C-alpha cells in the first residue's frame, strides 16, 4: 500500500513538473481536455451504461454477501425498461429474493412482461415512482427506449429528438409500501433518467425509518435536464448511508462531497446504510 501511494505521488509530481509551464495556455487546451476525459474514464465516470462492464454485477454480489443472513430479500427494480436488469437480479439473487419491477411505459411494459415471464418470484407494475401520486408525460425517441424520461431532454448534440410521448402513472414508494404492507426494502435500484431524486423524496418515510438497506442510483446527462446534482444525493443520503462510486472491480467510497463530482455522464453509485 505504501509503495502504491509513493508511485501515485511520484507520477502526480512528475506530471505537474512537466506540464507546469503549459497549464492554462491556449495551445494546450485540446491536450488537457484529453487528459480530463482519460481521468473521468479512469474513475469510471461515464462507464455506467452496460452492466457487464460497469461493475454493477460485482456490486450486486457485494450486496448479496452483506445481506446473506436475510431470508427473503425484497428488491425494487425501478425503471425496468425491457427487463435486462431484472433478469440479472434473478441470476444473482435467485430463489432468495422477491423482485418487484416497475416500468411506466405501456409498450415497454409489455416487452418487460415477455422477457421476464420465466422468472417466478417477480411482480411487475405498469407505473413509475416520484415525489407524489400523479400522472406525468413520458418523453422518448423510440419505443422501448432506454432514454425515456419525464423530462423533455434536449439531445440535439446526439442528433436525438425526444418527440414521442405518453401519459404515465406515478406513485410514491411510501404510499405503495403502505398499501402493499411492505415494511422493508433490501435493495432499491433506480434508473429513471433524471427522476431519481424525486423518487427518493417520495420514499422519505422508508428512508427516515431505516427501512431501505441499499440504493443504487444513476447520475449523468439526464440530471442536466432535471436540474438535479450529485450534491442533492450526497446531502440527502450521507447522514445514514455510505456512498460509493461503482467502479469496474469494486466500490470507491465517497468520503466528502466535491464539486468535481458534478460530471454529467452516466455513472452508477451505491448507497449502503451505515447500521447494517
């Protein structure tokens, strides 16, 4: 460990020495943008799109190990889309879990139903979550799109138009749990394209009563459109949860909030309740 830290400090010092006279200069801006991009990739910021390469699967095994003494896990897959993550959850937790999958888009929900029909202990719900019980407009670029959001995202820079829409039902996690006698959620996974903070604000009773063990949430470009920030998540959760950035081979603990973490490119975070 000491050797590793020595090497890291040496490389940083050497890099600063070499680049010192070039810092802030116009002609080297492309170079520093490249360094910035490399650094983000190195921190797995922007590496959260694919479960096979993002480290998400490793995070699930971490959760499974932490909760191995629990008999029947209750897992919420919020923003299930066509069911790929639900299938992964079943693969990792198998018979020791009850998976509840939520997808508000009607046609996407139909595909979810088909794709997960072989999973016995899965309940599917055709609505989403937020901070109130209401109806909202869902915007998307094509049917079954993973970009579907309750925010009319501006993606012109990717030549994507969110020009399709439908009305969807939204509930709060607190009201749903109360109605269905759910007293504990072992793992809450959120992938709702910028609406994650709203979902958490609709789960304040469960959060305040320490009834949620783990939360995985995505942070990225969609948070530009919802005008939400990593700071919001950090201060909402850090009192009762350890917060980690999911990296390819494990979890990197976020000990303190820093403005540099406001990087709007798809990244997955895991919150672990401190008193587990």
